[in-house]
C-alpha cells in the first residue's frame, strides 16, 4: 500500500484531521493534485469502512475535493505494529500534526497545521531542480572517485539571505561559548577525550552538560577514561552526565525540548550530521541553539570529505533555522551556531 504514495509523503493522523477540518483545508490550500506529494492519513487499529465516512465528512467540512482534482491522499487503516510503523517512518518525509507523535516517527520533521507554509517550503526545497548528476564511473572506484561520489550525493540547494543576514562572525569556537546561553542544559555530541568539554564547563558554565559519544573506535576509545579522570568532581555532582552510544540512538532518548543548546562534533559525514540535526530539532527548546564543529569541506591531512556544510545548509532551508554565529578559527575547522527563524 505504501508503494502507492508519491515522492513526498506527509504523514497525518486520521483522527486529528477529522477533528480539525482547518488542518485539512490548510493542507489542500498548499498542495495540489499535480504535486508529487501524498497526504498519508494514518488510522491505526481502525477499519477503513468505519473511518472513511467520518473522513469524507471532514473533507466536505474543509471544502476539500476527495477526487482527482484535490491533493493526492491515501487512507491507511491498518493494525498498529512496530514493523508497520517503521515502514511508514521510512517512507514518510514529514509529519503534519499539532502535537508530537512520538514512537517510530520522532526523527521525522513535524509541521503543525499553522506551519503548513513551512511544510510546503520543505517540499519545494526537496523538488528544486538539481544540477545534472555526472555519469556513473565505469572503472572500479578509486579513493578519489569515492570522495567525489560523497560530494555529489550531498544536498545541492542554497541558503537565502534570511538564513544569514543576522549572523555574526567570531574569531574562534571558544568565543562562541561566551555568547550562547549560560547556566543551561547543554550537550556535547562527540566529546572524544574532553578537550572542548573543559572549555564548555569553564567558559559557558552550564548547569547540566550531557556528553554523548560512542567511544568505540581505536582512536577514541581511551577518551571516556580520560574524561572520567579529568572531570570526576563534575561527574560525581551529576553536573556532567555521560551517555555512551551512537548519537542517533542516544539523542532520541531525551525528552523533546530538553536542551538549551547542543554542540555536534561526531563523524562529520553528511548522513550522520543530517540525522543528528533532524533529531536535535525536536530535542532543543523553541529558543534553543544547535551548534557544531567542522563547518568546512573536509580534512586535508587524511583526505576525508565532510558533509557538515551541506547538511547544515539543507537543515536551515528545510527546517527554517538561521545562522547566529560562525567562527573563523585559524585552523580552518569552523564552528556554526543556529537558532530558529
Ligand atoms: C572529533 S571527535 C570530538 C572532539 C571534541 N568535540 C573536541 O572538540 O574535543 C569525534 C568524537 O565523536 C565520536 N563519534 C563519531 N561518530 C559518532 C556517532 N555516530 N555517534 C556518537 N559518537 C560518535 C568519536 O568517538 C569521537 O570521540
């Protein structure tokens, strides 16, 4: 059934839409029949014969055509199972709902009915014309080809003035710690052996600092022990809290709107950074900040392409965040700090 949805699949609850014809009307005013988008109307544990008449009444009340002249819609009345919800979460591009839907859908960007214009903007950004892709290489991938392929499949859209015009430059990332809110609840995602952790504690004085890190690779695994030794007093007082695991597993376990700010500094790949930013969108307070390291194109010592610039650009465009600070560290490994538009 899910294979009948179009390229941009928007998940909504049947019950919420039935109760709120204005939400349906708002969606239908923003998405037309010709758009490559489907409103997936989810009715878990309900029978379609039972829910369909109520939905038809809701559509009529909202003045939405339930035929081919209206936006593409698909009713999914099905038993609620983890496997089904995982499949929906994989298929969906966004959630259209007043409240957080939780569960398998936590990592999806959510747009309340009042934000339907942002939902449309996210759709438009995804469907903006992309530059032509280079032909696939005909020979086995060399390391250079690999790096080129990584760059080619990153986001190619552009920021707008609205994302940058209020941004201020800072000389380095330590200065950033003086500027972002003090005494808050913060996270360093990717802490290694705690070099920046010490700066955060000294310069920003958060009341709680959560460190999220896998500490699983040969290069970094000794970092946890070093942190436990260097910051024993802060750990004992629970001011510093350790969470060992992959960022995309650990971050969803925090309550929504938990952090005043987060600083993302893990593997710098496009996919990881994009996933982390999307999760942080839910986990950071309404007036919170998402900051991070290595806002640059890669590491030139061992050539590794980073995807931070592309992921952050896409995030600002699709989730409506703007740059607040950009740091111009002399080693070329810049930091960014974003807040909501
Ligand atoms: C560049 S280091 C962090 C440096 C630290 N922020 C500093 O400035 O001192 C990257 C860290 O991220 C961790 N890491 C990499 N990928 C990760 C992931 N997907 N989830 C959690 N930790 C990750 C590594 O174990 C490593 O400790």
